[in-house]
């Protein structure tokens, strides 16, 4: 299944959305890899690109959270670190040739990555939306928002 960008995924109407679209594109590339049965090296190359871009994006997003005094910064940062650890584990498992046929591993990895991205963007990143809006002077002031207790 190829992931499609939807407006409901919009967080900031700017660089964060552009990052998410790019991450989605990389994961779709992996999905094509899984469907077409390309080589392990090609699959790993995509995963390395994903890891590099995800790390860059996470830093950018955390920087934005600090600027808007996001109250769940620490918890969110921890989620990012866990996602990168998971990605590292996936890469290591693929490299080690875990025994299962490559196409099966690729399909499972693809499903996991899709879940990984969509779940994080839709459940966690979207909670920043009100804070980013406030920073742009559109919505309630930031100090009021920070007083609202929302789960991280
Ligand atoms: Fe995030
Ligand atoms: Fe994000």
C-alpha cells in the first residue's frame, strides 16, 4: 500500500509538513522495494536515507517545540529517540539476514515503517499544531495553551 499525503496531516503549513511528506516519500520507496523484490543493498540504502532524514527532521521538530514552549517536549523527544532505535534495529536485522526470505522481511518492514510514520505524525506531531498556530498569532496565546494539560 502506498501512503498518500492528506491535509489532515498538516502540522505547520511549512517545513515540518515538507519533512513529513519527504519521509512519506522515502517510506513509499521502501514499499516499492518490497513489492518489486529489489536487492538487499537497495533496501538498505533506502533505510539509511530514512534514518538520516528522520534524525534531521526530529532535531528540527524538537527545535520548533522549544520555540513554542511545547509542554510535552521531553516525552516527544523520547519518542523520537525510540523511533530511531527501532529503525537501527530494523537495519541491523536486515543486514544480519535474519533467516526469513528477503521479500517477506521487506513486506513486514514496509508495513512497520508505514505504521511508524503515520502513528507518530497523527497521534503525536499533530498535537503541536495549536502551539505553532499560536506562534504565528493565529489562535489562543501560547501561555494559555501551555497551561492546558494534554497527553504527550
Ligand atoms: Fe515528532
Ligand atoms: Fe514529525
